[in-house]
């Protein structure tokens, strides 16, 4: 017979949890067990929240894993749907959904095939924006005063560049040390290009005349920093002519398309930047010799031509003598012409003077006539032009006297024979 009394009920030794306590315990257990993991998968459902945090899932053919990347985390690869990546981070849980997820701290593209696909898509995008347009290319200066180099401060690249420049034509070299691989390399390279462009000409640290962006050879992953958009855009925006020298001759990165000139190696970039001093000197001397020879031939040719012209010219002294003789002749003829002309004009003037004299009214007065003038001095030519009491003046050959018109009625005189002689002392005319 069974005993159903409370004392007979078996006691359980399981700890009782609340939902929150269990979620917290699971979170701690997961984080302790998977503090740092490296997970490979394809990105799907990528979105950027308004807060700046990134959310997506990593998936393969059998499972999915939620992923989050907090704002402020620097990723070497820009997340996008369909890209296979390797994420490094820590596994944690999200109690609100009873899900586990990876908090991504680093990300890189998984496999060369995925990188090539991403590279092709990025090249197409940037080309459509015109960043690789040949019309944007700038010519390199023939002999720069200063050369800016963006590369690692250690290693064979910077030594090769300096050695080659010193061998060919020593110039001032400004080194901007940067990482050329790994996290943060792209930002440092872009900042160096922008920094060189911000330098002022003639400033305390003068701006270079040409830039060399260099790195030694490596795998596609090693050179990936030079495929990042930030580097390509900084290269395309550079106002200083820029030479890209990344990897070996067979290596090609996106910076090569945006640069003004691509060099197959860092050493070749140094050769493009400066000419060979000895060759330049020889070229200058050769040009000088050619210039002297050309000048001498030019002078000799014109000297011979001038001599030929001189033979065909008349002696300048004879021309001057003829001109002097002709001038003397013209001077004599001009003098005679002036004298003859003056004599003709003088005779005509005397003739006119005699004519004027003969026609002068004074000759009439000398024959006994008089000239009567009104108060205004105008000649009175008829009796109708007078009136009683009018003051007049009478002009004789030897003098002039005044008179007043009589008030008596004017009578029309009839002249018969000679006019009567005027009595002595006669005071009035009418």
C-alpha cells in the first residue's frame, strides 16, 4: 500500500531559476566558452540602424548566425549582402529574443574568389563615377624639386626609392610613413595623400612636386588597402601628380587606375620621377652644340645673302651727292621763283593803288565839289534826304564845315550852264 502523505513526497535537488536569471546564466556560460571566435559565412540581410550599428546574419548551407557590429568599430571590409567573409568577435546572447549572436570586431573577405568579385564590382562603380577617366590625368614634372613618398618607413621599398633617386638625380624626398597592410592601412594612406596636398608651396614644409605611393609585392589580401574606396578617391582628388607603385609588375590595384602614372615597381617609380643627371647633362650639351651650329649657319647664310644684296645696290655716297645737287638746284629755282612772284605782285599792287587813288572822292572835291553828310556821318545824296533844322556837315577839298538846313521851302533848282559860284563867307547851303 502506497503512502500518499506529504512526508512521503520525494524532494527535487534542481535549482529554480527565473527566466531572467536563466538568460543571464546562459549569457555568461556562452561568453566564457566562446570569448573569441573566428567564423566564416556569407552576409545576408545587412542593414545599418539609425544609431549607426550594423546588423546582419552569417549563413552557410546548413545554419545561420545573427551578427552585430557596434558603431565606432573599424572594419577593413565594407559589409554587403552576398559577400563571403571571415568575422572575428565574441559570441553572446540576446535575452530579449532568446538568441545567440556574434559581436563582430574584425572582418575580412574570405577567399580570393570573393575578393576578386568585390574588386570587380568596386572597379565598375568607381569607373562609372569617372575616377579612372584619362582626361583627369596630370603630366609629371620633368625635374621636380621635392618628391613625396607614401610607404612604410621600414623595409626595402623606401631604401630602393631613395637609392635610385640619388643615383639618377639627387632630389629632396619627404617621407610620410604609413601602414601598407592590415587594419587602418587604407585610412593612413588616404590621409597621407590628402596631407601632402594640403601643404602650401613655399611654406615651412613645402609641398612636393610629385608623389610616389609605394609598396612591395604580396597577395591580393596583402594589397587590399590599395583597393579601398577611401584610397582611390584620395588618389583621384590629388592636385599633385601621383605615381602608383604597388606590388610587382603583374599586380594591379584600383589605385593604379586612379593614379596619373602607374609604375611596375617602386624602383621604376623613382626612375619616372627624375631623369638621369648624366644623360640630362649630355642632352643639354648636345642641344647647346646644335643650337650654336644652327645659329652659325643662320648667320652665315644671311651674311652671304646680304653681300649679294650689297653688290646690287648703288653707292650710298653717290645717292647723297645727287640729292645734295638736286637740293641746291631746287633752292636756286625756288629763290628765283619767289623773287619773280614778288615783283609781279608788287606791280599789281601799284596798279590797284593808282586805280583806287583815281576813283577816290577826294579827287572830285579837288575839282570844286563838296560832300554833304548827315548827323550820322552818312553821305546825303539828294534833297529828299534832308529836312528843315537838320544839322549837316559839308566837306570841301581842304576842310569841313557845319551847317543847318533852312526852314524855307525847298525849291527844286534848275541848273543852266555852269553852276553859280559860291559867294565868299556863305554860311548855309540851302
